[in-house]
C-alpha cells in the first residue's frame, strides 16, 4: 500500500494537494440543494491553486494569465462535477488532464486568428514538438523537413502543412511596416486593386456579337463616334446626312444593343 501511495505521489507531484477524498464521497451522496452547492464550492476553492499552476504553464503562448486562470477554473469545475470517487482514482489524476485539456481547447477554438482545420492544428503541434526535440541535437541550424518527418513519423507533405500552420496562429496587420523598410512601406501598399479596364473587357465582349449584327451604316456610325472619336457634326458631313439623324441613330443603336445584352444576362 505504501509503495502504491509513493508511486501515486510521484506521478502527480502536488505536494500541497488538499485532502478532499471524504468531501468528494459526501458530495456524491448529497441530493441537489444548498448544502451540496456549498460543499462543491469548497472543493473547487481548495483545488484552485493547482488549476492556476496548470494555467501558468501556458503563459508564454500569447494569452493573458488572467484569462488562462479563468479557463483553468472552468476546467476544474468540470472535473469536480464529473469525478467519481467510487472508481478509486485520486482526484488529481482526473483533474490534471481535464484542466489541461480545457486550456488546450481554449487555444484551439479561440486563439487562432485564421480558421485552421483541426487536423492541420494537430500537424502544427506535432511539428512544433518535433522541432523542439531536434533543436537539442541539431546545432547551428533548423531541422529540415525530412528530419522532422522522420522524427515525428510523418510524411513530408504533412510536415510542410504543419510548418505553414505555425505561421497561422497570429496574423500580421496590413498596416505593419515591412522588415527592412525605411519609408513606412506596409503590407497594404503591396496589395493590388481591381483594374477598371477589366470591366471594359467584359463590356466589349458582351456587345461584340450584337454590334456585328447591326446594319453596316449603323456599325460605321458607332465606330466613327466611339472608336474614331469623331463628333456628330463631322460624322454627318462624312455621310451626307444631318447631325440630328446621326444623333437619333446613335441613341437607337445603343438602346437596342443595351436591351439585347441585358436580356442575355437575365
């Protein structure tokens, strides 16, 4: 029995762990009510230092310690509610993975700036741990993709996906100045913008067949006006007709082509 107790203590190194075994047995027997709620709160409060120590292990990952403490406390409450003393296991053997899992779930669900599939998140973690292990044996350089793949028993394609995910945990602001830039040049300055000429290409393709179907004189008038940049007066002189007639023809042709194109779109 003593050997078993020593092994348990060694596996769960919480020297200041409160003795709540009897409290858990009492809690399991109490019906819902004020007495049970009070005892439950006392147990949670007794184990809060352990939960906060577990939260402290994740302090360097970009989340505030206060938020981590709250997440760890939530995990502790879940552990208290789900723990069954009749199974014979020490509470900390159940609470530690429960609280740790709650914290990891928080990072997985709330801390990623970009949405990354769960599988890719897992690949990221495997790559990160493998890189940390290899960094102790490979000096002066980063581990290669092949080395990480062999160490973590992964394919090189999965390693590359995990490496890309390492850069997806946080996003860089578009207003951030680019490295090496001395004139305030930012990412937003490197972004392209819609080319208005693209709309012109679409419009030309849309009307091409309709213009080809117009009578030759009307095609000529439209070409002279919109491609030759000729005034209506000059067109009238070239064709020997009145300017008013040219104006009516242009308006009629444009309306007809527009209506036909819009019907095609609809």
